């Protein structure tokens, strides 16, 4: 699944405020050369093209519909000329491979050209240009499309069939391979399409998703999934070899979607070099099996290409500088009636589309009482009840139809567990016999120090990533430990390894020990969430996983109080893409809200990167009265935050069923996109839907 940034490149944001094909005169930029990437002999940029058509603007003017991933022949010619004029070196795939295996270094400003899907235009239009400029390229071939008989259409999905001559014949594939300029790559045999991945019939990328076998009422096993992918890629490799005589050495993943399991399959078949659709340079630290590529879309011009060639690697916060987040509970979407549930999901998507935030923080677990405790989840897994297999469908629909990034909101410790798993957080009794010590959470949590509990949480995050596609993870506020907890025996064993007494009261009585204890627990929970992030990344159907860690406002304002929660604001800013500041005054009994927000903003600006990475999560419901906060008051708080230099904010919870907060009234302060004419939006969404299977 392409990242949010890639969807924006090909969707509605591309039309705002610009002509369809600005002038492509290379001379304008001759004297503005982008800074060179490291001249280390290993770094290069790759560009991904799809179909190439004459007079693409005329197609748009005639039909008001355009394939956002096709480019005009004249545009491609201008790009080639610009690369030549601006001293880029287009290199063959063999040079990239040699540079990574101890051979000849790449030249400075190296570029690899790639063309996906095996369009007939690659033979008719691209190959002559490659010969004219003497440029080598990689072409990814979908062999089932080439196999289609001449008198039949090529079926790209259940609803989309294109003429057979959209794609090359085997004779044409052989011709481009014989040119001496083209390296053929595997783009799968028959996995370049969506496949049913849940009981609701939602389609996800076939190459990376466990299929839902409706006739058997179950999902593919891991073994079945890997066997299917291996058989398909093996078939592609064999056919290319048999038909052209050339051995395939590279894998191009459809939609850029890949994960650890399929990368392993590809490597085992001899295709260690694998291409995604993540942008940025391929520096020495980018592994061969996750090569980045710039995705060229229909509106690309020299200016856009020049910016892309300057773009750094997608480091945290650099490509995602601003968050405007809406927190949504799937408990509000779920309904026992499939028809009612589908209607609710449609209403949510329509609301988010018109509200136009950057992200939705989507609750992946069931918690009807809003306690923060996961009694069940909304995705297939090994341990907890599945209330409905709803998360993957909702996340995919929000991303592709509402054009927002989706973060899976998950607890870290607050999960129900089997009766035989006793590894829960324990606390020491407070003075006076209080049931709950001051600062301790009333939410039941698994102990992060208990190996069995940690394994259960790891499994849940792995299952979430395996069965869903999403942009990031929001770690819930349950990831805390007060200075009265954890007192379980696994925790005490850990404290002993930290050179602390096996007695919490003794630790609390000594300020130096208490400080060390709080700092170590803070780091321990950060390390655990980073481990969960890596698990999701390995099992995900996309190339990136961003992270948000929630934090209490007390911790932001007073670092000393942070040790009582095992949280640290500065450490969170450094460790995560964003910090979700729970700026909910009614929880704190705050009445002077603006001055309180000012204090939080001041503190954020004092911490390096704090202002850039902190997302103020404002309350949309008063925690004391359960009444809705007036929409204008929420908007005023957002404007006030902007005046203090805070750029990222959102609200919780969203009551989409009752339009609370009011979407129209809030859109001006929440929207991340320019307004477009509705007919243009609908046309482009239709084109994106039609062409999505072809990328």
C-alpha cells in the first residue's frame, strides 16, 4: 500500500492551484543544480514511471478523467533532457548491483530509471527515447497480463478490463530485453491486483495480504500465504527466462507494498534487490530489498522532479511535518447488522473527506466504556475475541477514499488475557489502606516485565500488521507505571538487574534510587514500544510505520512528575514521530484553558523539536459532564495554539453520527488540503480507483 504521501501525489492535492502541465523548459534550472547526494559510489536515486501517452492533456480535456500515474510523452522527453542537462548519470541495474557487491562504484548523481507494468508504450514510446538518450532502464513485467490472448481483454480487477494491446506482447518484451538497455524485473505473475482480505469482502494488495477464504470461513495460514506468493513469483521468473532468455534479478512490488515475509520469499528466489515506492535517496544504509523510488504522476514537471531529487530520506517528521488528527472509535462504527455497519462506515468516510484532516487515529480495539482496556479487538489474532474484522476495511477505505493517513490506536499493556496468564501490573498498598495508590491507573494492565505477557502483546501487534495496511501506530495512555507499581516478582527481578532493591517502599524512600527507578522504567517502556514498532513494520503491507506516543500534560509541565508515571517528554520527542499531548482540561480540573495551553506550548518550544513533533489532542467532550464541547470553542483553542507556534493538533472523540464537532465549522482549522471543485474531485477519485490496480 502506498504511503499517505504517495496517495497525495496522485490524488486531489495535485490539482490545487496549478495548470495540468506547466512548461518543461530545462534551461530554467541549468544554473540551479540540486545538491549532490553523498558521492560514496553507492548512493543513487530511482524514478518510477508507468504508462506513457501522447497528448495526455487532450485526454483530460475530453473526458475530464485522467490516469494519475500516466505521463505525457513530451513530459518524459523533457525529463530525460533535464537529467542530461543537469549532469545526472543514468546507470544500468547491473551497475547498482555491482556497487553493492564490492564492484565498481556508481558515479556521482546516479539515477536508475524504472518502468512498471509492461505497458505497450514502453516498447513503442519509451524504448526509442532510451535509445536516443542512451539511457538504460528497468522494466517490471506482469507475466499474466502478457500471457493474455490477443482476442481477450486484460482483467485488472473484478470491475476493470482493459484492451489487450494496453500491454506488451511477448515479442515486444523480447525486443526490449534484446535492446541491451533494459533489465527485465518481476512485477509478479498474477498478484498485481486487490484480493479479498476479510469477511466483508474488502480488497487489499494480493502480494502482501493473507486472503480470506470465504468458502471455508477462514484466513490463509502463514504457510499457505508464503506458498502462494512463492509459486507466483517463481512462475514470473520462469516465464521471463523461457520467453526472452534473460534471468530476472530484481523484484518490483505492486503498489510498493511489501513486508518481511514476502521480501524473504523474493530473496530466496534469487531476487535480493527489491523496489518499493518510498521516496528519497538510496543511500548506503538502504538495504537492497527495500530500494526507494520517486513516483512520477501525471502532473510531474521539472520543478516537481527537481524537488524530488533534492528530497532527503523519509526521516521522522521531515516528510510528515504537520498533524491534524481526528481520533475515532470503531466501537461507534460497529453494528451487529452488516448493512447498518456499512452505512456507518460510509458516513464516517464522508465526514472525514469533507473535514480534510491529515490523519485519523483509529481505535483498533473494542472498549465501549472508553476505559482504555481492550476486551476484544477489530482484527484477526491469536489471543483476544474479535468483535468484528473491521479495522482493515475501515483503515483502507479511509486512506483511499478520504485520503488520510490512518494510525492504529492500540494499548500497550491494557489487554484482557487468558486466566492462566497472571502477569499483571501489581502495586504496593498506599498509606491509610487506600484501594488505589495516588497516580496509579485504575485500568488493568499486563506487566511489561512478565515474559508471557510481553509475548502476548507482541503477537497482537504482529497480527494487527499482518492483516491490515496503515500508516502508523498510536500507543495509548495505558503505557505508564506509577511510583507504586509494578511490584510483581518479574518486575522486582528486573529492578535487581538495575541495581535497585527488591522493595518498592525502600526505593521510594531514597530520592536518588527513586530517580534512577523512574528513569529506567521510562526507558524500558520506550524500548518495548520501539520493539512493537519493529514488529509492525516487519509484518506490515506498507513501507513505513510512523509512531505517536501519548503523554499526560503533567509530565510535560513537570519532568519530576514524569518519573511518577514512567514518562518523559523530551525522551518521547526524540523517540517517536509525534507525541500525542492529552490536552484535555476537564480531566485536570483546569478552568483557565488558554493560559494552560500557553504553558504547555511554552514548554514544547523549550524542548528541541518539541513544537514540531507535539500533537495537542483537545477534548471534544467534557470528561466531568460528558457533554460536547462547543465546536467554536474547539476551533478557538486550535487557533490559539497556532498563534503560540504549535502546528499540530486534533481532537477526541469524534461523534460522526451526530456531526459533533460540526465538520463545516471546524474545517478551516483542521483541513490540510485546498478546496477543489467537486466535479474535479469526483473525476480524479474515479480515475484513481480505476487505475489503482495498474500501479
